[in-house]
C-alpha cells in the first residue's frame, strides 16, 4: 500500500478489499487525447464506452473504429447516461458541455480537467477558494464527482500504466465514499495504482494545477 505525506494531510492508498462492483458502461464527454486514452483502457478491459464531443457522433467514426466494437459514438446526452462518465473537455467548454445533460441522478462524473485556458502559467484561471472540481460539481447538480487524471500529462495517461518498474500512480479525490470505491476499483482494474487524496475541497487543492503539490507528480508504485 502506498502512503504519501503532503504537508499536514495524509494521502491514502486504495483499500485492501473493494466490495463494490465496478460499472461496465462508461461515457466520455470530450474525445480528444485524454478522452480517447481513457476509453482505450476501458475497452481493453472489456467495457463498453460511448464517446461524445461537441461536433457530433459523425466526427468520431474513425476514432471508434480504431478503438474497436466495444466503443461507440453518441451525443453528449447519450454518453452522460452511462454509469460512470469522464469529463475531458477544455476548461472554457465545461459549462456548455454539461448544459447538455438534463439530470445526473447520482451517476459518477470523473472530472479530468484543469482550470487552464492555455499552456502557460498566465493561462491559469483563479477560482479563489473554490477548487476546479467544485466548479464542475456546480455545473453538474446531482452528479457524484470524482477528480482524477488531471495531475498526469497525457503521455502518462494514454500508454499502458503498467511498467516493469511498477504501476503509474493515479491520485483521485471526491466526497462520495461509494463513488470513490467504484472509481478506485476501476482504476486498479485498468492498470493504474489509485491513491485517495481526500475530498473535492482538500484533495482537489492538493491535485490542483497552479500550486497543488500532487499536480504533475509522475511516479510509479513498485509491485
């Protein structure tokens, strides 16, 4: 089990016994590098994935053909109907993307975004005391929001996270214990070494770009 101490907070490794069943239906809102990378891991693990973007399903034909028969293209509303949904859009596109979802009804929304409108530090969006995922949660009422994948550069997300030296650490945060258990089980299943960073507020701050100590921390858990 991994234990990481950051400041006064303790970041916990995954529980030894995961009793909840991992969902088998997934969706992505956004189908760029991150969305496709996560979808690829899910398909490899035998799950069904509906990918969506703002331009419509027809623009994703080549993408889903490459991913295989377990991947399909749909509208944002169709992708968001899955049991667990991954939000992988540009920061400035979040409100519009989530506005297409009428109701979440307790489904899990995994927020992979960072509050950046560009590649440089001056492109960082200052939210004051609010974390990025709290902002996302405000735009997705009824969703059980998990923060994950945002601390990793794309080149650490897309490839197989299993290496000869160990597995890629994947920090995550959230306020719903059952949602965190489901996400932890899934992350472990697709090859990552999940580490619980805490709540959306406290863990989100640790993971947040622009000062969070876990942001851009790329490390492996030795087997």
